C-alpha cells in the first residue's frame, strides 16, 4: 500500500496534476469552443475526484484533488505546454514521467490502477461534449482524434 508519504512534495504535485494533464491533452487533441472545453474540464474534475477503485494511492490523490477543487485551486496553475514543439507531445512526455514515477514507487497493482484511472478520466473528458456537426446535428460523441489520444494515453500509462 503506497501513500502520499512515499513521494516528495514535487513528485506528489505531479501525481495530482496527472488527471488534469490527461484532460488537457484530450482537449488539445480536438479543440472545440468554450462550451466543449468547459464540459471536458468538468468531466476531468469528476473523474479526478472519483477513481473507480479504492487503492490507497488513488484515494490519496483524489482527496488532494478534491481539496484543491473546494479551495478553487487548479493543480495546473501556471503550467503551459508548448514552447517550440507540439504541446500534446509535451503533455504526453510529462505523463510518461509520471507513469515511471508511479511504477517505481507504488505496488504493481496500484500502478495499474493509477494508469487505468487516467485512461478512465481521458475517456470521460472525450465523451463530455459532442464534436463536429452543426448545432449538434451530425456531431459525434467522441471524435477520431480524441479516441486516438485516449489510446495513446492508454499506451503510456497502462502497464
């Protein structure tokens, strides 16, 4: 059983950021308007505060996320992907690092659960708003680019 105490303050901040990074990269995969972005963000918060399993690591991260939400503090405050490269690739690289951190410090079961949780959050964000079409007509629940990104996330965080 791995808890918050197994991680440095900086490492823990990365774990708390992870579900929000997943939501961000889904939004970046197929950017929509402000309504779509808001729906995707709300789905990310719901997924981040309610993991599907109750491993200690996930519970501790979700509790910290919930406290930040209640305090109106965003875990990604000040984080801006981008620079010279593709911001999606930068976010995915950060997720690789987080995955490696979890694998190195958590039990294999917790690492798998953490990765599955991030995929669940990605899928929830992808399904939060319809994409394309005109006024909802002809729109799809999950765009091809979003689903591709969900699969890329799965490839990174699920061992």
